[in-house]
């Protein structure tokens, strides 16, 4: 049957565009229902460096940094980073808008997939018995694909927008190329195909096989011979292959030591591991019962795992090649499956994650289409045998539609349940550990969640302890021992941070030391180690450790802490030098001014000190420490009335600040305000249980008039 789209549409009992609109509505509404509970899911995993901590998305102009300076998962993917920048411009770090965009991209990709399947079935010469059901079959192909829970990593996990976006452009390239073959306007659809492919280049490396896929599609489904196709479609093919030039440029930017050669894993070892990974993907495509976000850096060397998986994958590959002759449409879908997996699942190592479910975003379409068509064909065949050829089509299609509807509902329910796991980071990583205990990162990420968001350092330490107990086992099962060690550095660093929050400084110091054994390049390990040493009274060692951190990466916070430690050692000039540089780097931090003011005060530079304290207070009006320090400076400069105002403000803001009562009593005695001083001294003794014999002596002298001095010295009252 050599049917065209127009002739095929005659079999549809209602107008073509009406059926398209109904199908689009079903796909869209079903997707929104399945992902409705994902809108508040937090940023997780690579979302943090790619979006939350990325400076490149915080301004849309100049556009250069947005397109060329993406972080982590957006590096070398300008359109992905641009989409994040647009989200940020709209709602900052409000996760809802990011999730909405991801869902809409997924829906659009599903609609384009339905269009590709429908037009193919209508034009395929050997599918006369399926052609009149093209609309229904394409609907179920798209519906099951968009609702499949294996897709959640590409939709709910925000950073993997790269996968769904490139999937959209890949399918759009194929769809436009199909339309270009029969379009009356000879330029619109070829141009659209080229632009879609070019956009895919700016999204992810998966698009590399799109030009080949277009040629393979034409060879499989077109009525023309290859030589004729090359002549008729030479401009389309040429334009699509030209997109490899900018793709090479973007790939050359590198993947931040995450993908490529020379990172500790050979292409052969990576390929061997991919057999098992692909086998798992195939199982999850059919029975998605244990989805995992992070598979870690495993690279198995177990021959009993590799050989069976390699045989299965090899049979599938050989079957796809053989099908090109006997069942060309299956051969084409087999090609798409392997071609879209190959950039990340062949010989080019992705060393930070050797397996990932989001890589199945496009390959899953091949599996779904083959399954749906086979189910539909089987139902029609069984119905024909049971009821006869005359009534088989209607009964068979009804049965097939019912079965596929049940599958879609089941997958939609599983997707909804998986999104529930993404809604809470601790729940997500806990299930990850239960399903794939070989990965160390989830332990570390649970610990960081407890430290940073739950403020429960004790529970965080338990999670870090589990990771440490698993280290030896995980290292034995992984070829990438360097990356396992780097993860252990993160585990010890996290546990050290938790110990420092609990003021277990000895344990924290030991963990930071272990961190630096595994990875001496972790800047914050040197920095936090220095702060812990300072808390332990080992200021010189702390200064040395923070200096190492600053040799790796200078920051105003590190300059500030080193300045604080230098101040404790009475190295005030050096401290001021650090704080001057910190203030030049960040003029908005009131703590920098307070610390520098303290150093000025100790050097007797009272005017400079007062200027810094006043600036800090203007920035932070309830800054108790700055108010206390300014009051002390006023007192040293014999401006006791102003000092009393500051001390009174401190007491109002922090009634339990005992030193403020003592300082105010000193200034009140200096001004002869005996009763006010008496009340503050009594407060120190009754409320704070502090004995102040020197203040009592001076109070008695002033009360009896035996003292001729109006200002007691610090040596009399005590520093």
C-alpha cells in the first residue's frame, strides 16, 4: 500500500486535526497528572553546582557567559544554561518554574514522537493493516513513553533537562525531515530540520547521530533508492552534517574531568561495564521497580557479570542489523536505540557516573514503539483468528487499546510514586542506598542534608559512618579507585563539619586531616581545619592551615578568619592587612568592619576603630558585638556618655550579655553616676553570679567622697 498522509486520513472517522487535538490533550493532561507532585521537589545532586551555585545564570546580559560558562551539567551546553538563566530571571531559585519548564519540554517531545509515529505508519508501504490505526497507535506510543517512570530522572531531576531538551530537538529534527520529503514548500521544513538539529548541538552530545538517523529513516521507509535520495535530499543531508562543526567546538570545551580519556578508566573497561548497564536499562524499561539516581563510579571486572550481559546486548545488536533486511522498521528502531545510547554508553568513559537512567530518555522510545506495535499487531491477529477477518479490526484494536491503557495507567502511577521520592532529598537518597548500596555518594548527601537543612549533626555523623564502613567493599568492586577515594574525601569532610558543629573539635580535626590524605586539593578542608585549630587555641597552626587554603583559592571569608586569628595573636597590623583585602573583595559584610575596628582599637587608632564599628552597625543595626566594641572604644577615648548609650543598646538587644553591664558600670563610675553603676553591679552579682570587688571598692570610694579621681583606670577595674 503506497498511501500518503492525505489518503490515509480518509480512514479516520473524524477530521484529522480533531483527532490530533484529542491525542495532544490526552498526552498533555496525563503527563501533568503524573508529574503534578513534582513541582516542589528541591534542588538535588548536580542541581546545586549547575543552578544554585552557578554565577553564569544570574544575568542574561552579557550573553557570552550564559552561553559559554555553564557549570557542571551545563558546561558546553549553551541552550541548557540559557534555559536555566531564563528560569532564574523569572523566579530566581524558586523550583516550581524549573519543574514546569521540564514537564512542558517532556510533553512537547511526546507530541513530536506521536507525530513521527503517526506519519510513519501512514506512509509505510507494508503496514496497511496498521495504517488505519495510525492515530491510536501513535497516541499510545507517546502516552506510554511520557508516562514511563524511567523518564523521571530526565524530567523531575532538574539538571537533566539537557536530556529531555535534546530529545525534543532530536525528534523535531526527524519530524521536520519527514515533512520535508513530501512538503509542497521546499524550504520551510528542511530549514526547520536544520535549525532543530543545530539547537540540539547546543544542548547535548546525543544529537550527533541525528543526521545519520534521518538518512537511516529515509533508507528504511522511503520509496526511493539511496542514490536518488542523496540527489533529492543532498541539501538537507549536507546541512544536518554541517552541525557537527559547532558540536566539535562545544565538545572540545571538556567536561570538567567527568568524561573523556585519561581520567583513570580505559575505553575497554568502560565498554565492558556498559553491557551490564544496558541490560539493566532494558529490564527497567519493561519492569521499572527499582529506579536509582546515582549508580556511583562502578566499573565491574567480574567476568560472570560481563559475559551474559555482553551476549544479550550483542544479540540485540545483531538482531537489529538482521532486521534491516526482514523487518526494516525494527532495524531502524534498533539503530536509534544504540545510536542515542552510544555517546555515553560506548567507549568514551563518563567517569563520574558510569551508569545513569536518564541516558534512556530517547532509547526508550524505540522499545516502547516496538512493544506497542507488536501488542497491537498481536491483538489484531488473535482477533482475526477468533472472530474472522471481517470483524477482527474493531475487536482487536479495542482489546489492544484496553491493554495499552492499563499499561499507561500503571506507568503513570509508578511515575507519581517516584516523584514522591524526589520530593524529599533524604527520602531520595535513602531509597538509592536500599536499591544500590555500591554507591558512596548517597551516604554523603544524606549527611550533608542533615547538617545543612535539618541542623542535626548527630544523625549526619551516623550516615557518614555508614559510608566509611562501606568503603572497603565499594573499593573492591570498583575499578575507579581514584574517584572512590575522592568521594571518601567528601565523606570525611562532611563528618568533620558535623563534628565541628557539635564542638567535637578533636574528632573534627582528625576527619579534616583524613580528608586531606584522600584529596589535598579540597580548599575548605584546609580552611575548616584552620578554624577548628583556632577554636582549640592553636592559632598559629590555624593560620598556617588557612594560608594553605588561600594559596589554593583566595576568598574574603578566609581572609576574615585569618585576620581574626592574627588578631588573637596580637598581630594587629597583619590582621588589618588581611581585613583590608577582604573588604576590597566584599564591601557589604559588616563582620569585616567589626573585626578591623577591633584591631584599630587595640592599636589605639580610636577614630579609625569608631568609623569601622559605626559602618558595621549601619549595615546591621542589631549587631551586638559591634555595639559593644564601639562602646568600649568610646570609653577608651573618654567619651563615656556615648559609650553608655551603646552599652545600653547592647543590654536591650541581649539582656544576658554580662560584659555590657560591667562596661556600662565602668563608664557610669567615670561620670560619677553612682546609683546607676550600683544597679549594674548588683545585676552582675545577682543575675550573673559574678563577683566584682574592684568595682565595689571604687563605688564605695565615690560614695564616701574619699576618691579625688573621677575616672578609674583599667588597672583598677580590670581589663
